[in-house]
């Protein structure tokens, strides 16, 4: 594969380290927003065609769907809270979650630091059961987050949900965030630790009872600012603890990809109804031809771009257009829909690994002025 390069005039939505000279490839552990060659794209497409040429039988596919909760429970029993580090890149990529949130930065601001999923005990990529790991965060990223935690926003005027006058967890809050698929809390706890807005309330839910137990048993869990609960997104009879049009932000980080593709639209519609006018869904998930997709073997494909890992959990790999269609059909407007292509480098082994993620922000239209 040809080494990627980035044209100087190209808009760079992610990171600050760009590979303009292929001779410098192994000078750093990672490069941001890489440009793929036509040859690389063709090779990736060929690998996907090969690993998806043999689909699992329908009865096996149904078994993975029926037992999805058990597989994720088993995953968290094995890994507990040790698989990913806290996602400190949240506050550079999603300033809406920080105490000095500024929604006007949504589309135009550049990410000061590179952005990726970070495991706790890995520095550079391996793919185990289809879960890929990448390098640890830069020290200056952590310093930025620590400095931000010293700031406090003015308390916003309380906004009462229009559909319910009843008390519910977080009913008195002025800014409400829901993370769907919270896992062991690697997004929730950085938000609670960093965002000291007195009007903030964070909800978090997961399909896995084991994951929610891990969140609730964490010493950082504060029931006055957070409410963790078990929820099945695909079950229309599974209620949310808050009413419709009560949330400012819904977070989906590597979660939508774990859902059966045929059920994704219904899930996005359901989450859209929870947003206040002007509220947003923030998503980061796997993009088409990510390293994890290319490393699947024959016999692990369930349907086009949808695979089962060795541990029974499943993953889908998106295009920008697919995500745009899901959100716009739910009545949301695009604020951001970007591909983040990142090159991970193992300088010792002279190896390169290409990650592809998609990041989206979609907003519920504001209520018309009367």
C-alpha cells in the first residue's frame, strides 16, 4: 500500500500531525486525517469482498440476535472497566459536553489533538476478537482536560420538559445528557469529573446489566448528578426514565454499530423523540474499511458490512451516507458528518495500521417562533 499524504489545501477536521513526506512515516506513532491512495482503497474493498463472501447460516444469525445481551454481559464480566481508558478526547471533539460548551464550534473548529478509542493496557494496535486497540492519549491532552476542569459555567435557567410535570431523575436539571451504551462508564465519568455545571444531569444506560452494575459501583458514581439504568434500545416496551423532548444531548459512541442494521432506523427515531428542539445526537463509530473490518475472516460475516466477533458481540461498519440517511429520516439536521482516517505506526516492527471512524452531530430543528 502506498503511504498516505495530505494535500496542504485540504480541510483537516481532525488532529494536528499530518504526513506530508512519506519518508517521515516512522518518525511518529500516529498520523492524523490521512489520505488513502486508490490502490489502498481497492485493496480494502477486495478484502471486504473476500471476508463477506461466506455468510453465517440464518439460524446462527438469529442465535446471536437472541443472545446479544448475554454476549455483552460476558464481555464486561471478563474485561470489567479495564478495556478502554476514559475518553478525554470527548471535550475537544464534542465541546457540547464540556463546562465551557460552545455549540458554535461544532463544524468549523479543528481538533487540537488526535482522537481515537483508547484501551487501558495497549499502546499500539492489536485486534483481538475484532476489538481493535490503538495508542494511548498524548500527555498534553490530559493537561488540557485538567485545566478545563477549573472553569465553571453560569447556571442556566431551568427548562421544564414540556411533556411532563412529574418528578423523575434529573427533572430539576437545566442541561441533560444521555449516553446510550455507557459500558463501564468511560464516557460518563470524564463528563462528571470535568463538567461542574451545577445544572448538569447525566443519564447513562446499557444493554448489559453487568455494565450498569460496574457504573453504579464506581466510587465516582453520584446519584445526585447521574442516573444509570439498564435499557434495551431495540425493545419498544423498554421505557426511558425521562419524558420526550427533555434531553439536550444524546451520545452514541461505538454503539449503533452493535445493533442489527434493520433495527437502526427505529432506534434513531426513538432517540430523536427524547431531544428538546435544538438538542443534538453526537455519534462516533466505525467507518467502512476500518482495520477491524479488514481483519475479519471468512465465516464471521452476518450480512453486508455486519460481522460477529469471536466473543459473540457484533459490529457494523458505516459510510457517511448511511448515517446521514438514518438521521435525516428521523427529522434531524446535519451539523457535522466527517470521516476520521488515522494511521497508527509500530516503529519497532515497521508496521502501519489504518483506522477509519465517522463522527456525526445531528440536531433537532428548533421550535418555530410564534
